[in-house]
């Protein structure tokens, strides 16, 4: 074979290797906010390292991921998930720990870090969190001639404020809440009721009966409007200055800013605990390129946290967000959505339980005992 023939043969071999092996590539599945930011960071990482990152936006990321896990389908190298999905993922695959990914646990906020802990090991890379807070409509309070509460307010003061709002203007809704929502009740139960711990949940307690009776009373008196699963209505009322106080997730901050609403935020009135909703990266392919990419994402996350008003899991992220000190307090005082089979059952059953009890269709303790039986049956 002459020199030209050997050269052509070498080219064919090299080409076939690239076809078989391919260029280095990382596949990232993500959801919720920030697709443009992820694309931008992926492009920057490729320019710096030569490693391509394919960012795939998945609207219902847990549905797609769980189907792949159950059916043996293709998995991404990295996937952004809620902490509540972590234990379910671990049923199918042993995820690398934070230590195995070469990251220092001390760099992360403890309350977010522990949300991704399974059997004593941190099994995801914490990225950010949202948290329940109280939005106060400043224009409504000004119109009513009322002072804004401070972050040290308690639930009794909260109720008195609701009463004053109703007395001053029947046309303004004091507050709204998803009274049949496990998402709301979980934080109320953790602070005002009882039975929430890292070991599990117990709902059939006298404290929880009293909590349900209190919520029913406040609803019947017109102090709380119940708008379960109708977030757009609550948001629209707040924007139109028809609603004074809106307890909800911190992800709404950006929307209210865009709508130029005159608002401020507070930690939920004590002892009500805001539910912390953390997101983090699970790693299905623990190699050097993936570890570098994760570190690159974290080190370039300031813009994401600022733009989307997120609470960074990393301690050293410097932000211009004026709400951050309040959000961090809310996380410190909050309660994390646990990751366990038992709590999956809790989310499934508590909506109907609360509806039966608060509407008076079933005795509260009877409804809670029914829920407890369902929860324990799922263990």
C-alpha cells in the first residue's frame, strides 16, 4: 500500500472511531425556570473545555425520568430534580454522593443540603430552593391606613391583621390559601399542629384537629378565601389590589416585579413554617467531564439566582437580590419537603382529607385517622 493509501486508511479508521465513540458530550435534563441560562452556560463550558452539553428542557421532568428508570430507557448524564423524588430514584440506581463528586458539604446551606440526604449521604448536588413566604400588598395596606407587620410577627397577630382588613374594607380579601392543599397544610402542621419529623409523619393528633378547626373558623368568618389549585386567580387579585396578604412560593417574586406591583415580603407568621422546595442535580454518569460541568454550573450561578429570585444552595453566592435576607430567614425557619414513600402517601391523601374535614363532611379526627391509615399502609 502506498503512502496515499495508508493516509486514506488512517482517515477512515479515525472517522469510524468518532462515529462509534463520538465527541465528548454531556446530556442535561432540566425543567422549571432558566432554560436560556442553562443554554448559555452550556455554550460557555463547551468553549472552555471542548465538551458539548446538550440541554434538554422537560416540562414534566419527574414523569419522564421515572418512566426511563422503570422501563430501562435512556437516562441523561445529569438531571435537575426536586428533593422529594430522590428516594424514588435510589430504588433503581445507587447515585454518587456529594463526596464522590468531589464537592464539599460545608459549602452548602445546611437546611437545603439535608433535603438531599438519604441514609446519611448527600445523593444530589443542591442547586437552589424556593420557599413559602407572605407577600404583602403595600398599596392595600396604605389604602387601609395600616402598618406593615415585621418579620417577627406571629400567627395571632396575623389573624388580628386579617380581621382589621375585613373591618376596614369588605371589598378587599384579607388573604387566600389553598385550604385543601397538602403543600400549605404541611407547613402549618409543622409549626402549629404536630406530627412532622425526619422519621415520618403523624396526622391523627389533637393538635392537628385544632388546626383544622381554626382554619375552618377563619374561612367561615371570611378571613381566608379558599382558592385551591387556582393560583392565577390569587395572583390576579394581588396584582389588582384586591388581596392584602398572599402566602405563596418565592417564585412569584419575579412575576410581581414584572407587573410592577408595589409589594414586600415577610417570613410566614410564627410558628407557621414555610415549606422549602429545593432543586438539585442527580448524576447518572460520574466522570471527570460531568464533575467539571457541575462545578462550572455552580460557580456561574449568580446570574441565575439573581434573575429568577432563587435561594442558592451554595453559601458564597453573592447576590444583588434585595429580598435575599428575608428568603434565607424563611429557609432557616422553614420545613423541607421530605423524600420518602411515607410522604408520597401524605401528598396523595391529605388533599381529600382536608376537604372532608374543613367542609364539615367528616369529623376532623375521623378524617385524619383515615389519612393516617392510608399513609401507614404505603410504608
